[in-house]
C-alpha cells in the first residue's frame, strides 16, 4: 500500500498491484459513495471502474477515441501542481488528446443506445 499520491480528498488508501507491465490501482474511499474518488480524477480519460457485475466507463466515446478533458475542479479550486501536469502529460504520451475545454471534443450523449457497450 502506498500513501495517497492523488490530489483527491475522497481517497483514503491506494493499493498498487503490478504483474509484469500491467498495473492497477485499487483505491479505497472513506466516503459512503464509492464513485466520489472517480469523479474527482484529473481527467475524464480515467473515469472508469470495475464492479463485481460490470465494467463502467463514464465517457466511453471519448475514452475509446483517446480524448478527454481536464476536470474543471482542478483549476477552479486551484488544485493544479507539477504532479498534476506530469500526470496529464503521461496521458498525452499515451496518445490521448487532452483539452481544458470539453466543447472542443464535441457532444457527449449520455444514455444514447448507440454509445453503450
């Protein structure tokens, strides 16, 4: 277990699992809503989670197209720092197009049957 390296008040603990090149972060929250840490992440690219019964991607179209935008709470609340910039650049290096303006990515149709997996 590592200490919290994320700028996220809802994460109590992080467990890092690694097997070869594969890595997974297991995040534990002290909040009653398990989605709280997910919707506070730095970008929409990583707003995904697994439950016992499902795989959920909050922005499936943008994520599969390697697009995302910076979560507004980072700059509205002044939560950006060098670590945040480094994390955003990690996703740019992985081929994601990151924007601070969600309207530049086009419409996102929540609940649209064509966008469900």
